[in-house]
C-alpha cells in the first residue's frame, strides 16, 4: 500500500527536477526540510544521476540541495517559534511527525545546543525535525541558517555522489535489473524502503524504552 503512495511521489520528484533543474532541487529539498515527508533519498541521488548524464554539476547540485534545506528549515523554525510544541503535536501527525521524532530532536537540541543544528543535518530522521525545537527554543536566527546550510551541504553531496556512482555503473546494474530507466527505478525503490523504515516503523511503548 505504502509503495503505491510513495512511487508516484518519487516520480513527481524526478519530473520536477527534470523540468526545473537546480530550482527543482531547491523546491523538493525545501519541502523535505519543512518536515513534509518527501524523501531526500530520492531527491539527491536522482540529482546525482543527472550529474552523471552531464546535465548538472555535483557542486551546484549539493549547494542547491543545501539551500533548499535552509528554506524548508526556516519554515519549520518559525512554526516552532509561533506555534510552540502544542501546535506541532496537534498538526504534526498530518505529515507523519510522531511524538518520538519530536522527542528525539528535542533531546539532541538540549544535549548539544546550537551545534545540534549542524551535526544533526548529517543524520537521518533527526535532520528533518531538528528545526522545530530550535524554533521553540528561539535559537539565534542567523546562526541557525549558517549551521543548517553547512550541515546540509555534506549530506546533499554524499547522496548526490551515490546517484552519480549508480549512473556510472548503469551497465553493471543492468545485468541484474531490466528496463531503460533502471537507475531511476533503483533510486525509487531504495527511497521507498528508507522512507517506510524511517516514518512508518512501529513506535515503542514507554515500557519498552
């Protein structure tokens, strides 16, 4: 069931980036970083695949991805400032934001302070939601923007590089899979798997923690 939902999303991501170019990367990564479940595991690897085809440059792909992260994170930051935790708990369920996700992000922010914004951008799950507790805590805004960009840049680069490598090994992959757009299909399948694991795995009860 979830695959039937996520695969069209993956196709929309691919069509958007194909049509809008670098701005498509900014748009899709901005949506992802605004805590809306759009998998960066599809966005950036496909962008890296387009680096392999010669359409994009991997440096500008990474910068576009990081800039998109800043745009979306600023929206989440202001949601934290203006609405606070009650607002996020009330409406977060509509974008698959669980209490566990928010609690984890808050623990990271309380433990590491402003530096959590930088380091968490290199980690799955936490990187998506860390902007919310930063906004709730009213973190210094310019520092928030700088740390978000610098932390997001290597994440975007690594995922884009993976997509580029997939493209370079297209003939090898083709021996195991069939179809003209096999690299795109692999990216979508991997993105679906990671998305489901990150957002839809059962939540432990407090007695299990």
